[in-house]
C-alpha cells in the first residue's frame, strides 16, 4: 500500500452555530482557546500542501460558513490546482452562499443529516430548525447544480432511522450517502453509553451490504466502520460473487477500512496534523514543520502504517490489510491506538485455532 496523502479535512474554525451531541471538536459559537487563523496563514498552508501533494481538501469545522473568508480560501486552493470541497451542517446555506460555492470552485459539498424528520435530527443537533435548514440546503444545491453528499451519524438514539435516512438522502438527490458510526471523541465522550453494540453493529453492516447491492443511483459507504470491508469479503465469498466497489471521484478511492494517517488526515484550527477527524493525538504541527515532514517522518503515522504491530484481535486477523480496525476508537476506548477495534465481534482464524 502506498502511503500518500489523498484526502485532507481542514478545520478552518472551531466555531459553530449548532451544539451537536457527538461533535468531535466540542464546537460552539465562542471558540474558547482555539481562535480562527488569519487568511494569510490559510494561504501559506495551501502553498505548503501543494508543494508536496495534490490531495482533495475539505474545508470543515465547526461550521466553515461562519468564516467570512471561507470562499477566499476555497478559491485560492482551486487556483493552486486542489480539488476543494466543503463540509457544512446546511443551516446557513442560502442563494448567495450557493453562488459563492460555485464561483470559488468548490467541487462538492457534504451535508449533515442524522434523522428522517425534525424530531430526530434536531434532537441530535441540539437545535430546533436544524432539519429544515439541511433540507433547504439540499433543495438549493439541486437548484444551483451543486453536487452534494449526505453524511449521517448514528448512535442508539437514532439507529432505527438508518434505512429511512438513506431513502431520504436518495430522494433529496445526493450523489452519495455516508453512514458514520460514531467515534467517541470530543463531546462524543459524553454519550459513550449510546454507542451501538457490537451485535447491532454487525446487523447494520449486513443491512448495508444487502442495500448496497441493490443501490444503482447513489453511492453508499459506511464510514468509521472499517470491519465492513471484512463483511463484504465474507458475504461475497459465501454468495460466490465478486466484490464490486464504486468510487466517488472526491473520495480516497481506497478499498481499506481505516485510512487514518495512511491516505487521510485532519489539520485542526491550531495547526495540528492528526491522523483523522476523530483521532485527538497530533502527529505534528504545520506552524512548526512542513506538511511533508509530518506526513513522512511522524512516529505516530509510522505506527499506524505498520499493520504487523497491531495488537489484540486486529494483530492476529487475516483481514487486517483490508480492515485495520478503527484506530481512533481503539485510542478512545483503550488509550492505545495500536489496540484491537473494540466494536468488532469477529474472532480471527488464528485465534480460533488456538482456542481449539
């Protein structure tokens, strides 16, 4: 596997107009201790990145639309040859925002939708009217010809809505629907008891496999659910079928589960480079080092790329090269990012032989 940066999420602000129950960065309107960086620094970071690689760059947050210069940053990245994208909760989207998205060269937008109605979504987002805002944003994107993805996060409080949310994403005209299985970081640590159980996790991944075989319009993909790639191989083998994967042109295109520090990373508002959006341990800081230096020489990234050193069931698993387990979830639950995936129920063949 070639370890090159293909996709970077960039937290350009920690400010947000919502206060979602699962927020990885515990965002709120006052970013206490984590101020926005100036536009000039944003341009410097883009120059640093393009001197080394040409990844997809997703402007994220917080809520990136609270920054007045978000489209200046997007346009600068576009002019430098980067495929610039935007991740928003949708509530601030209007006609003017849509025009700016198009003129700045943003190629695709991701929208957050965690329920098929306002009762569920607004509860998850801690804001009345959040659901209406997301639906309105999707309508405006269709009107303006802006391609969009829908990201949906699930815990026990909304897991029964998964099929309904998938159907709603299709009805809204989304190019893709990504089913996120919560990683308990940031405010997500406060809802640890709401994490979907191993048994339910397996049931949902089986449902997704069956649904994906029938889906021919919208790209669908579980996210932060790396053992889905094991499920795909197992089910395809049982059914005597070949594995077929469709790829969105703005994704990594990888066929492996956890890509943290391998093909993807996050740059947070303080300049820290982290393995992914849910992994709170930094590999370095772009205010002190070049992006290239961090990507190639960080000990943390080297650890994540050394599958032979993974511990527990992951270290013994025949599917480690296609799954890898969620390193952020292992770090959150065990305090050791090299430990086994805590929400996987599979026993590797090597360990089954030992048990016998």
